[in-house]
């Protein structure tokens, strides 16, 4: 399974968690999670196949986890097994940036739809989107 597929699978299960996947000597995350870590740590974001990717070295792990705990942002660490951390008050949504470009917003919507394509309610979701778009 590709890293982005593993990310999307877990993101679909845990949409309000930052998903961190250990890849060699780095941890990687994608899309809106990448923007959150970019805002918190100023780590660089790269575009890979219409996905935003952010990575940081494993020696920064403690710094990242400490800050996520401090800000009460739920996270999942995927290494050999899954480690999940939940807070009573999850502040994940508070850290998603609102200052995205039009292109980034379109990519974010596209990525979210790709995550939801196996959702049993996808037809209803798409019909609602189509109704909105037909108004313009």
C-alpha cells in the first residue's frame, strides 16, 4: 500500500486527527494536516501528485508531539502499529488555515471527495454539491 493510500484510509476513519506516518527517518503527513503542521512549525510543504506533503525528521518527533499535546490536537502515529491520542476537547479544526489559494481550496475539496468515494452516502454528497454548482 502506498503511503498516501495509508494516509487516506486512516484520514477517512479519523478525519479530525493529524495522521503522521513514519517513513524511514521521517514522519510524513498530507493535505490539510500538512497545512496545520506548516502553520505550527513552518515546515515546508511540497506538492506530490496533487497532494500536499510535509515531512520532518524523526529527531523532531518529541517537539511535534509536545506541541500537538499543548494545543490539544488529536493525532495518530503510524509506525508498525497505530498509536492514537485523544483529547477531551479536540482543537484540530481550529488550526486548519483559512487563507488558502483558490487552487489549494479546489485541491482540498478534490482530496476530500477522493477520501469519501467509498462512503455509503457519496451519491447524496455529490448530488448536494451538484445542486450548489448548478445555481451558478
